[in-house]
């Protein structure tokens, strides 16, 4: 029999604050976490649902360098964007905190100091990569090279994003510094290490022997790591952006982001407890509290091996009871890539599909990558909305309410003598909530969603089989019974759909004109008393048209085309085929002067230029970000193909083309008409 817990501490992986949230994040972490938390709350459980922005580490420092901003400016922007997107999407965190807060710095520093004073670290001198031209040690993410496992040439020093292999920088072939592009050298440095090898026997007992009930993908990855032997892992880094190492000898170093970030769960709970008058230790240090981590598969090792070891080493914290990690969600058959803009971004979805949060929640849950990677397609999104949410769920509720208004002035009719079909339906309804609950208790969200929809199918089929619109003239009391049962099923749906479709549940409760119902009541058939007044019917869902889906697919195809063109780079054939003089005369080449330049958001290839053309100013995009910084292009005189048809790239209209020459070494040079040429002058 499962242990009953007094409190539940639920964490969702801290999103990294160097970019927006996409559907892969949602399917892997935040939607299942929110479903589970809403389910617990409906059962009146004491829950602390904590999350926040992960705001330290190399990637943020790199982004800040590229954009000419401070790391704090970068994380401030994305923290606010992510927090607002989650809120609009209905992810019901009790707190959304951030690791740049003073409270978090204090919490992580105190944790490190206690472990250091207790002798839990080993201080080691090791050789690490050093960029001599930048005079800086290189953290793993500052190094790129060829993956020794799959041959991918853009692998990071800590992980290959192509095959998922966890790496160390020394394993990369042809490593290059991401700061200077040069080959780094090895140099000695001092760091504090967590001796994971010393905890290997304990991990085998606690994890491999004690948690065989964990999901197979999670357990398998952990077993592989432990079976291969664990090694000490540094908990500090030679970086500037982060939490300073708070002990003697730690000058110029910061806490490793994977030491810092999980402690963000603790500091977030502290802030929430302080805000609500609770005791945070009840949720982290009490044996009657249950700790669950919702994460993606790329974070399994950190949450199942490294963080539990840190908790064990400190000595006063509970350990995770389960880590229901998901695999990856692909998009239209290809791996989601933030650098290539191959993603569906949450903030854009909320703008382009207003009031359709639940449609995306439903589709992502139905396609949840629970034990293997799965795929999201816009066509499937449309089909699930139109054929399931509209045609089954929405159709059933709308029929029941519309018929009640048509025949009984919107008042719930009484229930009379039951027929065999009524008893069969009532029995099926009574069992449906427990099926949903059983699946949720096992973190089988796809199965739970299917069981929830089965309740809507039962109701929809019941109305189709009984056809009350045909019986109304000959047997009014029979119609009263049918509609009473249908409305009670609708009330049940408002309970069991709420974890999955919270916005729909609220609208349904409004239509039924009743208050929110608790999970323990689900399965009953007496929620709405006779003569209870319903509100007017309104559609819970609406059809998604082909044009809406085509627009999204076309946007992705445009992105794909742009990526392919950018990867090809400028072509330099020996000579192109001959043209006649009249063709040449069709080209309108003009002198322009670059007034402003900036990187295009979510693209590592494009720069956006504002070009003074004499009589007018134009916006022109060019895929030269790997050759020039935005700052060095401002003020340059350039040659512009002025009569090239405008073209939208990543949602921005480019009104011309800048001309560049490519040397044999691949270096680009702007074709410049000379500093004395007037803006707008014709080049003949």
C-alpha cells in the first residue's frame, strides 16, 4: 500500500533564462507537472509547486556578450517573458522565483559553506582548457568540437545536442573556444569536487534497489551511469557570472550551475513560505513530505544522481520519491532546435491562438513523450481539436445545455424511472474518475487523458443513442431523465477535465452555474438539483480551419528554407552563365549607408540593417552574423540591390540585398562604393 504523505513538494525544472519557452519544454515538463499538481489540489492535498528561472551559467554570459548587454539584462528580459507566458498558459505555480535573487544567493552560498565545513568536498588541482587570447578558463559550454560518438561538429564540451551523449571537453575532437575561435590550451586550476564515487554504494542501494518503480527511461539511464562508475565532479567553475564561491581560495570562481540551480527549488520554497506564513522546512526536511521532480530526459542525471547526492551529503533533507522525466518532443519530424528557430514558441502561440490554451495542453498531453521521443504536427493539432474536443467533448456539453434551455427553460429537469441504458451509463460514469486517478498516480498522463475523454464519449454516445429530441413530444418525463443524466455527466467532466483543461473547466462551471467540485465527489450523479438554473450555452471549443494550420506550417517551412540557405553560405562559382546586356541593366544598384544594425532574435545567422538610401530608409536582412558584428557594420557604405522584390524572413520584411564578396578563405568583405559616394547614388 502506497504511503500517505501530509505534504507534497513538486518541482518543475527551472527554465534557462536565455530564451523563450517552446512546446518541447511544455510537453516534457510543465504540462505534466501542472496536471499532477491540479489533481493533487483537487484532492485537497497540501502542495508546494515551485519553479523559477535558472539565471546563471555560460550560455547566458555568451548571449550577453553577443548582444552587447549585461547578463542581468538578458535574464531580466527572459525571466519576465517566461513568467508571463506560464501564467497565461495556466501553469499554476505557487511561486515562480529566480536564481539571481538575493535569497537564492544566500541559500546556495550557505549550503556550499556547510558542505565545505563538513568536509564533503575534495579540493583538486586539475588541467582545464584555457583561452590564451581571452585570458579566461573555458567552462564546458564555452568549447565546441566534434562529438566522438556521432561525429557532430557542433557538440558542446558538456553534451552533444545531436545524439545526447554526456561529454567532457577533453573528449571532443578539434576543440575550439567559443570566445575567440582558437584552439584552447590546458592550464592548471583549483576546484571543489563532489566525490560521487564515494556515494556509489549508497546510490546503488537507494536508487537501483529502492526505486525500481521509476519510469524505465529514468531508471535505465541512471543504471547505465552508475554501472559505468561514478567520478568526482567539480561544483565550482572559473566564470564571472554566477554565485561567487563563498570560501577562502574561491576568488574569481562561481558555483557550478548544476549545484546552484537545484538549490533554486529550496530558495523558491523559502520565498513562498515567507510570503504565505508557512514553514519551508516542512516541505524539505519532514519525513511526511513527498518530493517529486518533473524534468526532461537531459536532466535525469542531475536530478537522480547529483542532486540527491548533494541532499544526502548535507544530511538534513528528504530525497526525491520519484522523478517522472519525459523524453523529447520533435516538431514536424525534426528535432526542436532553438538555435535554428525550429520550434513553436509559447508566447507566439498565445498571440496567434488566443483563448486556445487548452487545445495545446490537450494535444501535448495526448502526444506526451513519456517513455520515448514523440512528434508534434500542426495537422494532428487540428485533428485533435476538431475531431475530439469539438466533436465529442464540446458537442456533448453543448447538446445537453441547449436542449435543456429549449425544452425546460434552462432548468435542470428531474430524474425519473431509470432504463437499463441509464443504469449502464451511470455505472460507467462512477468508474471513470478512478481510472483517470489510477493513471495519474502512475504518471501515465496520456492514459489519464484518454480516460478523461472516455467520460465525454460516454455522454456523447448516450445522447446519440437515446435521441431526446425525438422523444420530447411523446415522453417528456423520459427526456427529463436523459437530460438530467447528461447534465450530471457534464458536472463530472468539470472535475476530471480540470487538471488537463483548466480554462475549459472554468467555462463549463460557468455554463452549469455551479461552484468548483472536488475530486472525491467525482463519479456521483447528484451535483445539479432539479430546477437548478443553467446559464446560456456557449461553445467550449471552436473548429480550427485549414488556413490557420497552413499558416503555421508555412512559417516553419520558411524557417527551414532560411536555415538551409544560411548553411550553404555564399556560393563562389568560377563564373556564372552568360547574360545579355539588357538583363544587366535590369539591376538597380545603389549606394547605401548602414545607420543601425542588430542581431535578429532567435537567429545566429541574420543581421538586421537600417540602410539610408538617400530618398528613403530601408530595412534589409543579411545572413552575415558569423562574419561581422552588428556594431562594426554601423556607418559603412554598402552596395544595395535596390529593385530586388521584398521578402519576409522570420516575420521581418527585407527590402533589398547587400552585396558582399567572398575571399578564398571564406572571409566576407562588403562591396563598398567608397566613402565619398552619396547615399542613393546609382552604380553604373
